[in-house]
C-alpha cells in the first residue's frame, strides 16, 4: 500500500476526457494532506461513499497513513475503461485475502478489486445486494432479490448467495426472510438480519440462522423490528441492531447469547434504563463503538449518540466518545470505524445526503485530530495492512 499516491493521477477537468475514457464523465481524483504520517501495521484505509440513490455517484477514497494523504475518487483513475465507474449506492466494503469487495446495491453487483491498487478483477451480478461476510473459500452476500419498492405486501423473499472467492462464481443460494441486511458468520453459521425494510407496516423481526455446510436456513431467532447490522464478538455473542419503526418502536441494540443453539436475546440498556440506538457499529477488542442517529416522524427530530459498549460486561461504558465538543459540528453521523493499531476513531458525516460529506478522525480519548471532505454519503471503512 506504500507509494499509493503515484497510482492516482488527477484528471484536470470534469469533462469528457478521451485520455481517461470515451463518452463518460470522469470524476477527478483529489489528494490533500490530513494528520501526520504514521508507520505501523495498518498502512491505510478505504472509505466507500454510498452516493445518493439514483445519482450513480458511489466513489472510493483512500487514506495513506505513511504519508498522511487523503485521496478522493480513486476508482476512476485505477479503472479508466470501466463505464459508469463504481455505480449506484455503495452498500458494503470488505477486504478478504488480496481482494477488495464493494457491494453496489442499486447497480445489482459486487465489484471485486485488487486490494493493493483498486484495479478491477471482476464483478458478480446479484440483484439488490446488501452486505457481505466471508468464511473459508467463500463470500456470503445478502440480497433483497426483488426491486427497490415500498410495499407492505412485498412477495419476494431475500436470499444469501455463496460465491467462490477464487472464481467469483455463485455456487449456492439460501432463501431467508424479507429484505435481509447485515450478516455475521460464527462457528459455521451465517446470521442474517431480516429487515422487511420495504414493508413499512409489516417489518420483519428475525435473524435467520443459515447452516453454511448445507446452505439451509435451519431456524429464525425473534429479535425486534427492522433489523440492520450483525457483529460477532470473541465471546461467541452476536450483536444486532434494530432501526425501530420511526414512530412508536424505538431503535435498539441487542446481544444474543448462544446464537447457534439455545439463543437468549437481551436488550442493551443505558445506565438510566433507556434504549440504545446503533445505526452504525465497529468492534475493536472488547469495545463496540456505536453511532446512533435516530429520526422520529412523531417529533420530526433526530437523536444522536456516540457510545462505547463493553461486550464482555454488556454495559454502555461511555455515552459520548467525542470529548472535545466536535460532535456539535457533525450534522448526520453515518458511520464509525476504529484503527486497531492506535485506537483512533473515525466518524463519517453524511451532512445533507446529496453533497460531499466529511470525515473526522479522533484520538482514542475523543479529541479531533483532523477532518477532510469525502464523497457523497461516506459510509463503509476497511483498514489495510
């Protein structure tokens, strides 16, 4: 990952550039200095910007710790012959082995790149794909299967697709619930958050348990409405977030003991006994960093939290990990990540969802170190070693 900046040459104008590609507008790459250079096992991180739905503005940024540079829109320069670049709505980003995997929701594809260069290796066509996890030689990807369409009586069940990471071929599918989102793999099983997100008055409430050997859904664990993310910790517990219904049912965070057998579902509570919203989560050691940005149609207000959960003790140990008041500058916290080497905390601000966002880097004790402009709706991080 070192000397990455040499790979990304800025296109000078936002015009039709024959030297970059024909008949396609090229979004320019831009590089700026942010923070101070560091030399450790983590050499940098990618940030996938979702882009507003229908805008075809999903972009990929990269921060290089070795020279403290942040480069926006790297995909186009790495892949000058790819029409429409990354596509419409980047929904997840992961590194597995030497490959970088980007799930592009409304473009109905998973883009597979070389992790060192962001050069395209191939793509996998999966309709309305959402999130990805890995186990052994396979990637497992959730899919809504049907079109983007709000409908209380939606008829199309979602599924999990199994993809061979070497050949990029789909080798199996397993039907789950409606509009499956987050997925976490633990001890030979995939745990899938069924959201029913298109079924506004009839949300799903369960986690599907998929046996990876047979690709069969063995059962479902009842949890809460409109589930979103799943994270597995080192204690064999599963942490699952619920968006609530935006009216009477609040967003909440749950942990599931023994999810592979006799599952026990527990709701995490604040010290005052209230619900804890987690619209984004990042696990680092025994600390689960959460960002809650909960909107209510009843009050027309958004409640924001920045918390740290001790997954061993099941307690909210910090109600705000930002300690210097910078949270007053963040308009729409959308994602969070933690550098496993130095404990620095990254918070992505989507701002108004249609213009460039902002990325804030905090020290492990919550003091702002630097911030930079990102693409539209900065959302998904992955660290590189």
